[in-house]
């Protein structure tokens, strides 16, 4: 019956009755005379292997004649035949149009990376760049490394698809290198300005590695402006020892009111390196991070590091003490200890572990406290706190020296005359000092003067 139907041109009836693959393939070559919907549905009763064999025969006979129906068959039965096998068939016959049409019908619903990659490739070859850009921008399925390599080799007139792939998959350095090497500088500027300003630091870093012209680098920064994250930018440029490059950019941000610590840290480092009134910057700028800038200053000038740490109002005391001790800045440390009136800081600096020998540095610091810092103090409680700190540290000999200095200057230095309780304080301290006789010799003139002063003000004692 099948043979009779075939001879009469009843190909649909013949397919209903044939069961051998060779017969089925032969009849299908007359696809122009078979109802399209019937033919598409007929592939549902074939095994995947036989279905692929029939498509192969149809494309081999006339890819032009059978392409439309084959695409529809492949689209409907892609699940059974698999996209990979169908792609291989279209490629076997170099049917880019057929492959593009088939993949275009399934790409949005497919979760197979090969489908998305082959669609991008086919669209590129046919010049459908809007589709290439759409899939590169929106798809989350394709193999990013594979697509990136293809697009770089393809060198499309518009690199936007490549920009999307690299931006979404952290290939920023490779994208920058590719665009720079192919003299597509305007696309670099467009990328950081319109697509991803946050990646500007990586772009600048890569351009520096490729010896890019400084004028172009500055133009890129100007184009991005305040959208560029400063901290990672400074990090990228600083590790390449090119921080001065950012000076105009950073000063522009400051002039616009930028208060971000990273901005002021960076510009401070530049001023310090250039010796552009660094002391004024360190003492007047309100926004830099003292710990960051102070650490930088340690390598340049310890005195500047001290100023940076001092400005932190106690938050960098550990760093301040370390830089002063390491660089013999005992006078500066002594003044800071006296003016800070921080008993915990005093204790940490003055205490010596039991059984440990006193260091030369500790002795130099104590001498500066006694001879310089206390003498220059104009605030009574600073002196009182210093005395209390010496008491806490059980520094008998140094207490005598300090109290002796206070005794000699009590009526000579105006600020010490303001300390109304000095004599009483000294007597209380005497009770805690073992060498009382020597201490009383030091204290007696001061106490006598104090009694005479009281008599003049209040009359003789009762």
C-alpha cells in the first residue's frame, strides 16, 4: 500500500505505512508535496536517531528547498534530538542561515551554553549585531571565556558585545588591553563613563601597565569625574608609583566639596612627597585618615608622622608612641603625654616590667617630661596628671626631681602659681615616697613660702 501511495504521489499516506528508514527518507525528499504540519508532527513518532537521519537526507537533497521546514522540525523536536546534534547537522551543510533561524527560536528558553555561543557566532557572521549585543548583554548561560575569545578574534566593528561580556564577567583588564591595542580609545572612555564607572581603577591600572599617554589617562578621569571610586583608584595607581598623576583629579574633587577620607589621604601623600607645605595640610585638613597618612609619613619624615598621629585625638596613640620611640622624638612625646592627660597612656609608656632594666629611651623621655613638657605647660591639671602618673609608676627618684622643679618654679612661673593645691599635693605625695627626708628638704622652702602667702592673705594662724 505504501509503495502504491508513493507512486501516486500520496506521500503523506506513504509515510503512514512505511516503517523502513530508507523508505521514509526517500519519501521525505518530496517535502514540497507533503503537508508541512503533518511532516513536522511526523518526526514525533520517529526515534531521535532516525529523525536526525531524515533531516540529514533532506538537507543533502536540497538545503534551499527544505531549510524552512527543517528549521521548524528542529525547533519543535529539539528536546529529543538535542541541540548539539542539530547544530552539528546545520554546520555540516554550512547553513549559517538555518543555524541562526533555528537557534534564534530556542535561544531564549535554552539553558545550554552551546546554544547561546553558536547563536552569537551565527549572528556575528550574518551581521545581526543587535542580536549579538542583546544576547551578550542579557544572557547568563553562555561560556564567558569562550564568547570573549571569539569576539576578540572576530574584531567586530562595534565592540559593545565584547564590552558587555567582559564587564559582566570581570575581564576588565583584558577588555582594556584589547581596546587599547586596537586603538579603540573612544570606547574605553565610553565604557568607564557610561557602562561601568566603578571599574575605572582597573582600567587606569591596565592602561598604566601598557604605557598609555598621561593626557589620555587624565581625560578618562575627567570624563568619569565623581563617579569614580577614589580608594581603589589610588590603590591601583599608588602600587605603580604613579600617584602624582592623580593630583589634578583629586584637587578637582576637593574643590567640589569631596570629604571622602581616601581622597584626602591621597592628596596628602602627594603634598608630603612634593614637600608642598605638608605641616599645614596635616594640621589643618579635617578629612584625612591619620593612621593611613601617618604610616605613609613614617617613611618620609617621622616628624610629619607625629603630626598626623597627634591630630587623631587619641585614636593613634599606639602608633604615635612607636614612631616617637623609634626615632628618638622624646621631646614631642613628652609634650604629647603631658597635654593629653591620659592616665592609661602614661601607664603604658612609664611602666617597666618587674625585673627589667630601664632603657635609655625611657630615661630620655622622663628627662624631657621634667625639663621641657611640664615647664611649658599652661594648664594646671596637666601638671597634676603628670605628677599622678609618676606616682602610679612608683618613680621615687623622678618624683623628687619633678617635685623639685615644681618647688623652684612655684612662685616664679605664673602658670604654676595657678595650681592652688600644689603644696597640699606635694605633702600627700611625700607620704607615698620612701625617701621622705630628702623630699622634705626639697619641699620645705615651697611650704614655707606657701604659709607666708597664706598669712599675708588671711592673717596669722590661730
